[in-house]
C-alpha cells in the first residue's frame, strides 16, 4: 500500500472513534454550506427535484432541497465510520433488516441472485451486510485514482466482494456466478455509456437506463431483489431494505424491462427520498434534452 494511502487509512481509523451522530452532524453542516454557497451539486439536485416532484410548491421544494443536501453531506462523512471501523465492526451499525427473508429464500432457491442497489443511503454498508451472508461479485468502474482500490481492499477486509469491471470479461464473470447459483450486485441507476442503454421513464421523465441487468435476469432466470441501507435519524444507525423486483424486469422487450427496472429504483427511493444521490445528472444523455444545461434547462426557484 502506498504511504499516503496508508496514512489516510490510519486517519480513518482515528476519526472512526467519533460517534456516528457527530459525523452525521458534520456532514449535515457540509450539506448546508454547499447549498448556501450555490455549489454545482446543489444546482443539479434542485433540477432533479423539480423534475421528480413537479407538483410541490416552491417553498416545499426548497425544504426538500435542504433535506437532500443535508443527507448528501451525511453520506460523505459516514464513510469515515463505515470504512474506519472495519467491516465487521461497522455491521454493528445495522439496527434492522426488512425483507431479509426474501434474500434467504432467493439464495436457497439456487438459481442465482441479482442485487440491484441504487445510489441510495449507505451502499458501502449494504455491501458489508450482503457479503456477511454470502460471497458476492459486484460490477464496478475503477476509481479515477488507482491507489484508492488499495484502500478499499484494506477497509473491507474479509467482507470484500469480488470486484469485476464493467467490460466483456467482467460481464462473463457475472453470468458464471449466477449460473452457479451465486449472488451479484449491480448499481441499477448507473448511467450507461452512449449507445449501451435504453431510454425509459424515471419519475416521469426519460432517462438513459442500463440494459445489462434486465438481460442478466432474462438469460439466467436469477431472482432480482432491490436493496439499500437507509440512514436512521440522529445517528442511530441504518436499516437494510430488500424489495422484490417489479414485474416485467426480465421481459424480452428492453423498453418494458428497463421501465420496470426504473420502477424498482423508484420504489426504493420513495422509502428514503432525500437520501438518494440527487446530485447525479440522471437525465443527461446523448439524444435527450438535458434539464441541467442549454435550452432545455429547467428554471428552479
């Protein structure tokens, strides 16, 4: 491990001694400062909320925006606790699991399990919980700083999933894992590269949507479950949710399947709306009118 990455690891270990409530308090302050300073992330969030909650009054949407930015800040600082505590100790932050029987039943069926984990709540803690129950392979894109992978391997320890890259060999690994009755994890709301997705509605507006997950489900017959780790108030910990996939996700018609995939993400988001990563330009893609920039920009109050 590089010396600077090891020093970062030691710093995480030290800061992880702070209570989660204190770290969440610091994150809430960061979120409020970003909003006050008019950060780009706050602008993108405001547009996304205008798209997804068009019926709200301007005041109600501003309140929702403040909540979303506070939760965005918490998502940054809680990683100190999740990574710095070590995976096994971090699992002590899980206070409740809803839908765990769905996961157990899917594993017992032996036909493979696909976990669709949106950018919602604390997905790193969700990874720990899943890997504590069964070996997992997750599809990912390498971090821009390669040395960060060393840090991730160090903090995850024995609960590290098998990381497979979003490319041909990696996708084949996912098929093999599912064919053997194993479990894989995919971020279902990750925007695909140009030419690799399908346009489907997400909260009422077209968004470029991945086709890999529906294709995996259709070709393998694996059970698809949506999952996320909800952040509880006042630093009390997290609640794991597992939800069944909407009907049609494995449909041969990719338009139908991707619409179902997005409905599954929506089902999760509605349970913890402000904890979604609204700072992500979900509606920006070639061939679509962007609500963030240019002539299609949505004006927000």
